């Protein structure tokens, strides 16, 4: 190790960088495949693309691309404020919802603080914790879902933050609104509760937690949302946090200037108003989820019932099956890094893409090397 590298704190040197889903261009180059024939179902992206309204807004915004974006996201702030019935001062905007998670960590965590999150929960929770020199406390999951009683029992005087994803990624499990609200109510006031709702738009009205209405009751609650999933803006990176005015103020103090670009802001405003596109997205996802889970049943494979736009399934020789899927031009997500060695995660795609995946999966299982 060079002397320069040693200047970085040990907790930074030991971070294992986040690895996203394999890009189509990489697989095409590695396997000599036609990129137009590759099906990517690895990153929980919207197979419908973006709202036509958002596309038009992006084209209009390009004309002003030589100008810096609005550093306070005023138009987007107003749109989100009106949509979710919160004060503009309660909002924080980020370069994707990952940025919101990191801003929360930067604003409130110090070395040796403790952060509680579940086994099999989104990897970024551990990364932002470690990046601040804080200590991550991983609580064993119960049936691949958050064990809220165990998580509450893990809280100590050193705990400063709890992360909960609902629905959870990569398992797709969902906490009921009653148990979730009770858990927040029982969380000590010295602990910030970060509720990651990146997949909320895929839930039925009955399943939604209605957590935004809880902000008036819990001044230690931060809710993160994203435009990357149901709204189809993953490539633009725009997310937002909803919280108390006091917490938002602190998060904004550590936020990078101009962290949400002007095209992303324009697209997000237009997307937020396009309820019809979100409804089409949800309907396609419901149909695709049924198609894939029925296909998995026919193949005799176990899967974790999911409330998001992906499903994790158990398959013998998961690593080998993943490689054989790649050879057929199908990209899914290995999740061994989530302590799920025997599982793969597949995003819900277009019905034609799901059909290709299921056929390739059948072939990969039937023809081991």
C-alpha cells in the first residue's frame, strides 16, 4: 500500500464500492452479442422508458444547458410540495435517492456512531454508514423481511440512525403500515428514522403506508423517494427527501450546489404530473409480475413474493445459471453480496422481455456446463 493511500481513514480504505447492474454495452462487448438483442432485467428500471411529457420537457430544457441549474430546485420543489401536501421547506433534492441517503448520513453521523439496518437490505445503507466512520449494526432478517422487534432491540445510546426500505430491495418484502408506524413511534427520539420508499409507486393504494402523513407526528422521520423507478428517469438521477423543516435545513447545508441538473428537474416536474403514465407502469408491472412468478412456479423454483418491480428467486448453482443467462443475452442481478448466495433477482420487463427471460432461464437450468 502506498503512503498516499494510507492517508485515507481505514474505514474509507475498507469500503467495497457499490456495483450496479451489468450494462448492455459491456455484455455485448464481452460476449460478441448484438446489443439490440440483449434484455436487461437487472436494475429495476422502467421498461416503458419515460413519460412522453417528460421527454418533451427534456428537449425544451436542452436549450438552456449552458446555464447552471436552479440550485434550490424551486419549480420542482413547488410541484412536489403540492403533490404531497408538504411545505416546500420540508424537502431536500438529490442526485437520485441515494444522494438523499448520503445527505442524511453526512448531516447526522460521526465516527463511532451506530446505525441499524436489516440483513438483506439495500447495500447503500452500509456504504454511507461506513463512509462516515460510523458502525453498521446488521439485524438478522426474518423470512427475508425486516424483523422490527429485533431492530428495536438493537438500538443503544450510540445509535443515531435506522434505515428501513419499504418495499425492501432486493427481497421485495413489505411491512404493514400499522406495524411500521408503531415501530417509528417506539424508536427513541435520539435516533433518526430513514424510510426508503423508492418503490412506493408500485404499491396498490391499500398497501401504501401513507407515511408522508406521519411527518407531522414524528420529527425524527426522513422519507426518501426517487424518480428512477416508476417515473423512468434512472439515467437523470433525481430523488427527494421529505422530513421536518429542521432536518431538511441541516441536510441542505451539506448538499452539493447544483446537485440536480436542469434537465432532470424539468423531466421530474413533467413526470410528477403524468399520473396516467404511472398507472400504465403499475399495470404493466402487475401483469409482468404474474407472468414471471407463474413461469418460476412452472420451473419448480421458489421465489420471494414481491411488492416492487422485481422478484428474487432461488435456483441451484445461481452463479452458473447467471453466466448461462448472460451467454444468451439476458442480464439479471446476482445477489450473493446480500447474503443470498442461491438467489438471483430479476426486474419486471415488457411482456416480451419476460418471455425471453423465462425461456433462457429454462435453458440455463436444463443445460448446466
